[in-house]
């Protein structure tokens, strides 16, 4: 066996180890039907891609749900590394609801 093959094997093993430590598992929970979905992603993957994967898997439109972490909306252009998202962290999937604003509210004085 040549030393080149050994070096290639070591490089591949090192890359797999780095990939392992640069990935996290995200747990998605949906209170509507109590289903849980797990996704393994790199810490540098944008949440937009992760959310699209979730929606595709559940036959949902991208804009029909909102994703929350610790009761805060997750911006799709961020990555898990940007918000220090923990391995095994949980994202709540909520239906998107429009309305509820008070613009155009008319106040009558008596």
C-alpha cells in the first residue's frame, strides 16, 4: 500500500470528523398534530433551506407556517451558527395567521 492511499484515508477520516462536529440535529414540533420531524444540518446552512425542506416534506407552502425558537421567529437568512442554535434544539412550527392589526381603526368619541 502506498503512503498516498494512507494520507487520503486520513484526510477523509479527518473530513468526516469535522463534518460530524459541524452538524446539528434540529427537532421540529407541530402542536397541531403532535408530529415530530428531525433534520440533520450543517451549522452554516441557512434556515431558509431547512424550512423549505420541512415544508416540502409536509406538503406545505413556505409562507403557510412560521418557525419559532424560544418563542421568537427565526429569520430565514440566518444560520444555526448565527444564533448559537444547540444540537438537538427544538423549533416550534406554527400556522401563519394574517390580520389582527389595528391600522384603519376608527375611534368614536361619545
